[in-house]
């Protein structure tokens, strides 16, 4: 969840930590305050920024990334998993 006031450096460090730990699929969505008793949203990210973050995370080494304002961890999970498997297979194939 994004929108808590995290910096870009926070995101990159978290991504690197996730990759080192063996995580290869990442989902990023907008935090939405469920009630007045919960933490407030610090910033709403535009869809274009989510798209940029997705590309950056893929370039860093994730096999699959879903990134958008309404993405949640289960967001089209099967589709994302299958996409990540295909990407991993392509990356593992020797180039001629």
C-alpha cells in the first residue's frame, strides 16, 4: 500500500529487500483510509506514477508486478502469477 508518506528511496530499498528474500511478485496499490479511526492518506498517487513504479520494479528484477490505485495483494493473482512464470521462463532461455 502506497500513500503513507513513503519516499522513492523507501520503495527501492523495500523492493531490494524483497528480491533478496526471494520474493519475485510485487503488488502496489493506493492506501485508502477505511474510517476516521485509521491513519490518514498522506498522498494520492496518480495512475501514471503507478505505471512508472511498475516499470521500475520490473527493471529491478521482479518477475511480475501489478501496480495501480485499486490493486490489492489478491488483485488478479492468478493472471499475475502466470504472467510472472512466462517472464521467468523467457529470461531463463539462452539468447541466440
